[in-house]
C-alpha cells in the first residue's frame, strides 16, 4: 500500500475502491478523502476509521486517486492540481480522460496511471485494467498494483487506447450481468413461475455459474458444452441465443456503444 493516499471523489466507484483498500490493510491515518458532498455512509466511515475528510489545507501525498465524474474534471482541476507534489503518482479512474487530457487540466501531474475498475472492487472481486505513463517509476507502479490487486484482478495494458475497450467490457460489465439476472427472472415469470421463485432461481443460477467458472480450469466455452446435451432443453435455448442476431451480436453492439461513449467523454 502507498505511504499516503488521497482520494478525490467518493461516489459509487470511489467508495467501493476505498472499502476494498481498507479491508486489505490501507492505513486510514495516512488516508485523506476530498469530497464536497460526501454521502452519509462515507462520512460515517471516515469518522469510524479516522480518515481525514476534507481537511482545510491538505498537502501533497504519494498517491492521488481521482474518483470524480469525468464531466467534473474541468471545474475541480484548480483545486486538484494543488494536491500534486513533485513525486505524486496520479491515478485516474475517469472514463474517457486520457493522460494528455489529465496533464492539460493538471499541469503538475507527471507520473500518471489510468485505470478502469468495476463495482465488485468493494468486495475484493473487481477487475481493473490499467495503463502507466512512461514517467511512472517501478515503485509507483508497485503502489498502484497494491491498490488494484486489493480490489481484485489486475490487467496492465501496453496501449492507452485500450482503456476505452476495458471500460466497455469490465468497467460496465457488471451491469450487463445484473441485466441478465433481471431478464432471466422475467422470462421465468413469463413461463409461469412465481415472481419470488423466478428471482431467487435467476440470481442463484448466475452467481453459481460464476463461481463454477472461477473454480474450474475449463474455458467458458467448454463449460457451456458440458451442460448442453444434444437435442435437449439447453440446446433448444442456445439455438435462440446463438443465432446470428442473438446474444453475441447484441453484446458486440453494446460493448461498441460503451466504448464509443467512453471516447466521447474525452471531449
């Protein structure tokens, strides 16, 4: 964990990451949170753990994590730039904001890591794609690695342009899975199940399949084939989901839309 950390913005994603870091051993006495309108649970968390919340004159820290909304960067930039010291590592989770964008708004920033985590980070089961600028030192990369790995799996990218694709796949991905649970439950209700029963079965099916996928060395394709008997009920359903305009085509379209929007947010 870094020697000192400052988190600017503790919304849904920033708060989720902070919860994971504290669980992994981040020293709350070396942690500062900057948020003009913190949620009640964040205020309570800071009071309970001794995290400095909106101190009047915070000094530079070893790692500054930007957790604000991308659209808020311009208005917050002047105040944030003052928090960056000569040796500060800037970690940004702002969708669409490139290293060049960040340096344009935050002139003191040199060592920059762009990262895209996702919401399961709050329980240590997240997925983060990250890119480090050339100025990031091995020690700084190690500090970033410690933060990301506390939240789950980490994948380092060699090309910053891939961040938008990461945003579209894993950053937004939990919402796709939650929608799958909703859709499966609704289909169960339409098939005659009691709504409570349908929701219970849909939720348990998706979480159970995910746990099996994690525990098994097999690829998802192999596991799919294992549960699909030729001519059986699963095969009949997959004939619908796997047709040319089925799930794969919809997922490609959805990921492309999310990636496109991530690029638009850089404007």
